[in-house]
């Protein structure tokens, strides 16, 4: 396998930001007056987003046949913040970036959606998908993959009508049917809405705002839909040329498409578009204002060395090992995967790794140290997050995911055998990965982020008794949860990304029911962190905004003090 393209550069030395305050965009550039809906009859309108033939959705997605969520869809929707009034056309601004760009994809999911996801993950950039409800019913696997990979997913109506031609109840039905389908698939309510063809009227805005959806159009139209299924270079060049014209704007929103039939020229053009904006100093954001979309690394330690796993630029898992002070090269562990990886020590001479496949199932494999990996085996289950994995002092391996209904689910390997089914731990989780860890005394804790962006923990005693409810620890978190025991195993450590894209650390008491105040360990994190014990120290790894991997160490892994003052770039 060739060396991985995953690299990280972290912006360091930021002013401390309270974790209780979630990051928010800085003042955005002034926006032009939204274009009102045309008063002409529908037959005379110029529809700038392109035609929409609903018959294209009739081809089934072969990967979705026979797949279903692990449980019924959540009854409650993930709440959205109060919607911002009006129509927005410029990318959210963000602290530390003079220029931002938002890549958006309408009309999916379709046959090119997976290819688009793969490219976005290869470059570690965020994006926003405006899905059509009808298409989501045909390709539910891809909707789950979008959420699992951390992308913003918005509402683009049920079947793409011209909204100003509909009554208020008709417009409401179009939005509600699409939102219901999304909630049924991934237990996430859309907080973003894009009207088909960019056409809206005052009713559209009122109905969307009542549903707490902010309305978004665009400032850069690639007109990629005109290429159809052509792969001609001229079409690719035209799409790129129109997309990078947004370089004259401080905060462009770029419109592209991934309809059922696909637009191959968009897939070919996308890397060139990303590279242009990267080279010109833009920070990529989604329309929720989030800048971090990089896949978090995974780390675990055996007796022979510290192991680091990543989802690499080919869409597969790759690993390298630190032995003494020397890092090995990258070794492929296979794939392709959409979410993950995660890893934990599995005895003194092997790891257990988990990842989410492109069918949304959970997969695991054993990685001997040294020795060849065993290959991926399915644990079944439909996941809408990457998995968390931990090994307890008794050798029991615990895997935790966010299921299709938004609840936390647990499956374990006990005595060499996996339990036959996933156990629901309840809750309604934000669509980020939960964490799991065990103390040396046998206390098992599952940590997650609730829909209020707060850190919650559910615990199980060494006798096997679960807490009756989730303990709320603190808010303002926007990443997966990384959990680890302290170096002596007496307590647990949580590491998250919070306000200002800084890393934060909290330490539990012995039974993991009480946690310390969050400690800021520095910022510029493009990914969620991962944490592992390494001798008497704790090691945290992250991805930064230019795709380089960085490492930070707490030299006292019991008191969790003595953090290295700067993030160290990996060779």
C-alpha cells in the first residue's frame, strides 16, 4: 500500500475559550437582497438549478436491499436552533479564517453520491447535502453514510416542485415529508432548507422558519446539471471554471448536484475545485458553520508499541506503529469504510479495530502485533456514527455505536464469543460517535453527546448494573467523544473538541459518575481527538486544518497534568 495522504497542521496557541459556549460563526459578510420568486407562470420561468425528472429515482440501490435500522425510528427529532430569517447565500464565517467556502450538493442521493463522499473524505473537507425525500427512500444507505461521515444534511423537499406554485399546506407537506423520511433513517431533523430551483415566496420562508429550518441558496452556480451523464473534458473544465469563479468572493456557497442518474463530470471536477480553494487560503465549512470534517484517527497501545490508525485517502484503513522513538511506515488494513476507525488494545500483543462499512454495518478485525491483520468481519447493525471500542480488565471487548434511531447500542465479546444482538442503552444522541472505556476496577462507561451538544455518561458497575439514566456532564461540544482510562486505570479521561476548535480534557472519579471541569489543551482541531494510555502518559492525536496529524502528551497520565505545550507534528 502506498503511503497515506493523511497529514495534519494544527493552529496552536489560541486564547482559552469556555467549553460551555459552543463555537459560532463570526459576523458574516453582508448579503445581497434575496431574489424573490418570479411572478410569471411556472411554464415561463427560468429555473436556474436545472430540470428535475422524478422518474430517475426508479432504479433501486442494490446495497440497500434487505437493510433496515436496528430499531424503529426515533419518535423525537433532533432539535434545531431557532432559524435565521431570510434567505442566505454566503458561507458562514468562522474564527481564524478570513475566507470560507461551502460546498453544497443538491438532488441526491444518487449514483455518484458515494464517489463524492469518498473525495470529500480524502481531502478532509466538510460539505452540505440537500437531499430529496423521495430519493432518500431509494438510497437510504447513502443518507446514513452522509451522517456517519459527519456531513450536514438538509431538506430539499419531497419531490422537487416549484414551491411558489403550491399552497401553504402544499409547501408544508413537501418539507414535512422529506424531514420525516430523514428522521426515520438517521434520527436527525434537517435544520437547513434549500428550495428547488432557488425559487421561494414569503410562504416558503414562513413555513421553513416555523420548522426551524434556515433557508439557503447559493452564490456560485456551477450549472453542472447541464453536463448530464457526459464525461467530456469540456464539461469538467466548464464546471471547474464556474466553481472557482467564487474566488472573487470572501464567502462563496458553491452549488453542485448528485441526482439519481449522477453527474460524472462533477465527480471529476470536485478535486480540482477543492484544491483551488485550499491553495487560495479558504477554510471549508458546512452551512451549519462547522469547519471540522476530518476523520479522527484511532490510537491504542500494546506491549510492543503505540499504534495509530486512520481512514486514508483511498477510503481504507491504514496503520503505523511507534516503537521507541521511531514510527513505522503505513500498512493497509483494508476497506472501504465510511466511518472510523476506532481501536483498543486486545491483550498485550494485539489490537481490536472497528470501522463502519459503506453498507452502514459495523465491522471489526484483530490486528496482531507483530503480524498480519485478520481482515474485517461484520458485527451487523446499522450505525449512524463511527464506533467506539474498549477492552476491559477482564478481556471483554465493548463496541458502542449510534443506531439508526439515534440511541446508543452496545455489543460485546465475552469469553471469545460476541453477544448475539446489540443492546440498546437508550438516549437520543447527536450524530457523532460515542466513546467507551473501562477502569481497572471494572467500571464501564459510555460517553456521548446529546442533542443539546452536552457530554453525557452512562455507567455500569463491576457487578453489571447500569445506571438508570444518563449523567449530564457539560455542554458546548462539537465532536466525537474519546474516552480512556488513566494510566493507572483508577479513573477515566474524556477528550473532546469544544469552543474555538480547542481540545478539552475532563477526568472522572472512580465510578465515573462525577467529572472535573474541562481543561483547555489547545486548538485548531479539524477532527475529533483520540486518546490512549502509553506507559505512564496519555497520548492525544488529532487532525488539523491542512490534513497533518498531530500529537499531544500528558506526561502524568494519572493526574493528567504536564501536557506538552505545543502539538507535535508527526513525521
